[in-house]
């Protein structure tokens, strides 16, 4: 499956009038085909299951480089996999290479979904993610919280995961004076999801930092407490 063939397969699922609506909704200056998420999911699943890892990396790189909305979503989905054996660096390096190009939430979130398992497979990758927290690019700073969301999920984390939780909460605290809405929303999202599995840490964060949070973010973070 070449990138050109994959792009034609995506175009075959375009819906009349949808591209214009997507451009208005996402507000990022790029091309839109008008393909729904279901079709992208189905195509990406077929490619993921039928191609070797090397071929998927080639396909993902080609789709991403088109700068077409649906193609970039599909590129991320092609690399979204719970277990990659061996969990070597090429997939992680590709995802990290995409991060500076983030300019809208949908593509950023799908790329971060592809990175979730890669972070959890090797927590030393947090060293690289931490460098994103000081980026001058808002979407890169936000990605540091979105890509680490799996750390909020365990009810009984091991010592390494618990330490990683505290590390990311430190990043979140450092974001509280950031005026960007997407950053404040990401902090709230992280603490809210954490509160479902680790009430003491979520409560402690809000008790210490809640007064500095934007009202909407504080309310969202405390939603399940």
C-alpha cells in the first residue's frame, strides 16, 4: 500500500459537503477530503493488520507529509497499536517528529493516541516529553499532557508509574499561569481522569493549586470528586 493508493482509498469515502464543514470546524489551514472517522478507522485498521511495521512507517510518513487532515489522522491510526514487537525507536521517533507540526486538536490528539502505548512501554521516554513542556509552541506543550494520559488510568500503579504521575503533575502545576485555553483544558483533563483512579493525588493537586486554576478548569478537574 503506497501513500498515493491510500490517499485514493480515503478520497473514495468522501461525503459531499463534508470537507467544507470540516474546514470551518477545525479552523486549520489545510486540505480536507470530507471523510468521516468511521471510514478512516476501517481503512487504517486494514492497513495496520496487513502491512509490516516497516511498510506502515513508510505509509504513515507519506500520509503525514500530504498535510491533508484525514491523511494525517490515518497516519496516526496506522501506528496506534497496543504492542509493537520489538518496541524499538522508529515509531516513537516518528511520533515525536510530528509534535512540532501540531496546529489543531484533532490531529494532535490522534497522534498522541499513537504515542500512549509507546510512553507506557518505556517510561524513560518521559525525559523527551518533558522537553516539550518548555516549548514556545502551545500545541507541543499541550501534547506533554495528552500523550501521558495513560498514566492516570491504573488503580494500583507500581512505583515507577506512581513516580511518573507525580512528575507529570509537576508539569501541570507549571502550566497553571499559561493563559492558553487549550493548556488549561489539558490540565483539567489530566486531573479529572486521575481523580477516577487516584483520588488522593487529584485532591492534593486541587488543594494546593486549585486557587490558581481558571474557574472552568478547576470545575472540570473536580468533576468526579
